[in-house]
C-alpha cells in the first residue's frame, strides 16, 4: 500500500480495476480481510558479494573515467509482450548486466545510475523492492507480485549481493541532462567497446557456456534415430538442445538453427519444421546461455546417415580448411578482418578449382572487382562473442572489423559453403548442400585458443562421433 492509502481506498480501487477485467473476478471482502495475515516471518539474510561484483566495479570505474561530470543512466529494460497478457522471459540489457554483475536474476525495470561526484561518480542501482504480504501488489500484480512469480530480493539483499548501493526504483528521477543508454550514441558505443576485451570472469563463463553447448551437441547426436523418425525432425533437434540449455544453463543465446538438407543453405533457418533425412547433411548452429548471460555460438554439420558422401566430404573438408586457415591467421596485432580474408582465400581457391567461378581465384580475391566466390558464402567469417552472441555490435568499425586482435578478445571463426537447391551455377550434385563449421576462439598473448575444439571437427572425427554415440 502506498503511503497515506487506507485499506478501504485500496479495496475500492482494486474492485474497480478488476470489474473492468473480463478474465478476473473482483476480490471479495473476505479475501481482502485475510490475504495479508497469517504468514510466517521471512528471515532476511544478506549474501556475500558474488564473484563478478568486483569485475563489474572495475567496468563502472572505466565508464566513470570516460564521462567525467556526466550523469549516466543505464536501464535494465522491462518485460516485452508476447501476446495479450503474456510476456517474453525477461532478460536484462547486456550493458546493464555487464556493469552490475546481475545475470538471470536481474529485476525488470531496474536502473543503474552513475551520479557525478568530485573526480568520479557514485553508482546507485534503483530496484523495485520486494512486495511484502501487506501490499496489494503481492497478490494483485501477475507480472511482479510475489504470490504469482515468487519472492524478490530486498534492496539490502541486492546491495550486498552486487556490492552496490541501492534505492527504490520509485525514487529514480530522470533529468533532461542525463546521458541515457540507447539514446546517447557515445555512451552506447563506449559500453559496447568496453566488452571487446574479456576479463577472467567473462572467459570462465564463456568456457562454461561452451561446455554446456558441447553436451547439447552430444545429446543431438545420441538422439539422431529419434530425430530421423519424426516428420519434423528439425524441431526435435531444437528441443533436444533446448533441454540441455535449460537444465544446465539459462536458455539458448539465440534461436537454434537446425537446418537439414537444402535448409542448411538458408543462413538463418530457424523455422526448424523440416524432416531430417538419411543421406542429407544437417547443419546445427546452437549456443547455450548460462546464468551470467554469457553464451556460446557453435556450428557443426553432421551426415544424417553417419557417413559423408564423397561430394559432401569434399565440401565439408574445404570449409574446415578455410576455418583452419582463419585460425592460423589470428594472432595478437593482426587486423580482425585478416581472419575473414584468410578464409576467403581458401573458399576462392577451391571453388575456382571446381570450376564454379567465372574468374580465377586471384581475380575473385581482388578487393574492388572480385568477390565472386561470396555467392557461396555471403556472410562474414567472424564476430565478437560474449554476453551477446554478436557482442560489441555498436563498436566503431576501426575498433571492430578494422581493429587489431588483442589478448582477451573472444570471437567466432565460422566459414561455410552453401549451394542452394536451385542454384544453376553449380553442378547438380552440389545443389542442396550447406556446410558451416563454427568455433569459439579466445585470443591470448601466445596466440588463439579454440575453446570448442573438444567438439569433433574433421570429417573423420564427426563420423566416429556419430558411430560412438548413436550406437
């Protein structure tokens, strides 16, 4: 109940509101008389600060140093409607999560504010306090009421957990002079670029996400017979991976691509409603998001029958050759775009050898007049990875594509070849074959480390993997 509001006033207001909601009946007086009574005391213990709190404090310090004298506002965001009164699961804005250390347990509509204070800033996290059982919100609000969705932490508990001062979200007041995330281009760019270099905690979380994802791929291979037997086997692949992502993590970091046969040639095929047919390849692009919100992003292409045909193996091993060339090109101080260029050189050379290009490989690689090979691989080879699957997306080009690789960066390497079913520029035996191999790479001072190397990559390894797990 708000300050100064009487129980009678609250009752009248709730009856009036409910009377206009055709799905709910108004609360009778007897319910209102008893709902706030007879509850056991709920002890409030304060947790120790979570491990990522210290890392989040360092990130806020970097943000403070970049914007002296400015009041900085970073909202978590709120619920988004899925249909009628049903919302999508809440996920805090990535910059908010990065700067607070809050992950899956973040409270919707929270706001992080950095207020200028001398040479730096004072950080305050504005949060909706818990709804005690004496408040109408407890039983009335189906989105945040604790009777509906369970208890929320108190302001004191959040402060201890995140090692960050808290205040009630109702006390937050925005001014015209605020620099607000997503509204201020410079602020948005800075917090995106801040994530280009991962700290120890972030790398640990990405390793965990890769491990969960690897188990999910094992689950898919083990379930191939059941997948093939279902008329919408792609949907079964999606469901098998979802079970692992939810049981051992938080969710998927993005919509799973389970693309069998010709569907593998559609780069973002997420309809996942096709059959998985022996003799075809199935391309699975999937990543588990863990509770900290960090995600993996891995692709493997599997022969549904367990073995590659000669032409499938030729395409597959060419893609692997391109991935290996990109990995070899990745070194500290090398331009990020050099990774893509290394993969493209292999794709151009092989497609020229197969007679698919109207020009030589050298001509295809010409910066101004080339690119013919990209008909069969239109996407880039790499993107940064972290708390977003396409992390650091608002970074400046000179910091991203034209930037230099440095220790602490995590990115994908994911070349592919896609010969669509109706592509008359390739021989018939190539049509309908789509292959992508994607791994998650950590750059260190000594060079790149493939975080997902434990998931079989070569054609021989993939065939052995299927034989071993399929039984």
